[in-house]
């Protein structure tokens, strides 16, 4: 008896990720979930230098500004609720100092530019096709920063608009890094504040668009994280208490699927070794001063040093 539908997946035949790969993850909060897995397992990865970006136009804007080294100026910042913020970036960059925010933004322009140049894989997770246009500038923004709703106009991006944005992203990146692989995915997080029907419409626009531009021969791929949650994990026990965000069990499940598809066999083995070390390092002994624990620490240090000698970018706390 089968109690679960399974999406057929097989290992990627080309351009898989190993410990020499450099991965840049951009997009919705689901990028943060997967990015944390890469970070924990000591892959060379960077996640959302401008914070969470939910829609394709925000990601296109970030990449355009980073590649063109289009630095921010003071007149692009806003002051609200005793904080300075930028409508192109997530609130995690906000600051009580205008100069500090400006430095942060422009530092991230440089950081992102270098990451794009160095990346072997860029993983882009799209969250929604709904966007907000700031009426004062007539520009679509990445984040409203809790400004009054009357200052924005809500719009649904068409498939054509999203296609143009993704094609622009690919063309811009290829201009300075012709060898990177793109992996597109749609976030399984439902944006129910937009409405149930509106969320389905939004996700369908994203899925349709991505399949318009996926082309393995051009190193442009799709990973079905949205479908895995919707079809394989069709139960609210796989969600957080908000009934919107996938919980840790679901994230681990999707990571196992992603790992099987995108990591080389060697990288999977090394990641298991790294996970074992991480577990050992988090161990809390009953008696830290015991001889047995000191021997345990010595063996762990030898194991860690051997792995770091093989992969110099590894840093264990």
C-alpha cells in the first residue's frame, strides 16, 4: 500500500555541486532555509546579501545594481519608525544611522558583484508574483518596511513580465560569469495574506515562467521544492504553527531530495562526515574535566584538523 505520492527525481547528470563549488542563493525565505544547510555543512555558499527578496523584479534589481556597481545614494533611503531603510532591501539591513545604512548597502553591492563573478551555481527561489509599487517614485519595491499601505499600489506580475526579469538576470550574470549554472525553484511558503486564490494564481505564474526559461543545455534548471511540499507532504504536520511555513521536518525532507539530485556522491559523503563532526562538537558532557571527555576532544580535534587540511575554507567553531 502506498500512502504517499512520490515525485520521480534522479541525480543531476551534469554540473553537480561539490565542495569546490561556490553557491549563491537568492530569493525568498526558503533560500534561507536551504542556505543554512549549505552553511552548516561547510559548503562555500552565500545567501541573500540584501536579505530576503520575495519576487523576481527585486532579484533582478539587486543583480543589475551589483553587476553595474550602481551604488546607493542618500536620496534613495527613507526614514520611518525611527529607522533608516531602503525599499530595495530587507529590513535586516535597517539602521538608526543613515550613513551606516548607506555603507551597508554599498558594501553588499561589492560583495554581491564578487559573488556573482565567483559562483559556479546560483540558486534562485521565487516566492510570489505579487508586488508593491511605491507611488512616490513609481517603482516596484522589494520591501515596504511597514510604510502606510496607501503609499503603494499592489500589482500581479504577468508571465511575460516575470519572463523578461529572469531572462535579464541570466543575461546580466552571463556577461561577467559565463560558466555558472542556474537552479530555479518556487518557494513552498504560501503567501495567504494575498488570499488563497491569489496565492495559487501567483505561484502558477512563477511556475509557468520558470518552465519557459529552463534549458539544461544552457545550464538552466528547475528543482521542484514547491511540488514536493504540495504533493509529497500534504499534511499540516509538516508546517509550523502558522500553517504557512514548512517546519524543520519538511525542510530536512526537501534538503534530502535536493542533496540526492544536486550533490555529487563524494560531496554527500563529505557532508555526512561534516554533520558528524558538528554533532560531536555540540555534545555537552556530564563531566567536562573527565579523562574520557579529554580523549574525546583530542580525537575530535584530530578528525577536524584532517578535514580542514583537505578543505582550507572549512572553519569550525
